């Protein structure tokens, strides 16, 4: 029987799963790196997919604005 060595990150044992995941996920690339990838994805979408993606992007933008507003208000108060 072969033995396999495994390692456990000690932070995974100390932190809650949600905090550990946020700390270990990579940061997204900067917009100038994402732009060509996004252009290529959009180019391959049909009209219905583009319409749905645009609606989702607008929805996410509204969410981001609401979050920004609340975070700003919370840091003032």
C-alpha cells in the first residue's frame, strides 16, 4: 500500500470557512487585463446572451452602488 503525504494549511483550522476562502482566493486581474478577455467572450455571444449579460451587469452595478453608499454611510457614522 502506497502512502500519500498531504498538508493542511493551519489557517484552515483556525479561521471560519468564509474568512479562509476570502483570504485565499486570488484577487481579480486589473481591468486592462480583463478587457481583451471580455471582448472575446462578448464577440462569441449571440444577441440573446448579450442582452442577458448586459441586464446582469446593470444589476450588479446597481448592487455595487448600493453597497458603496452603505459602506460610505457606515464609515461616517
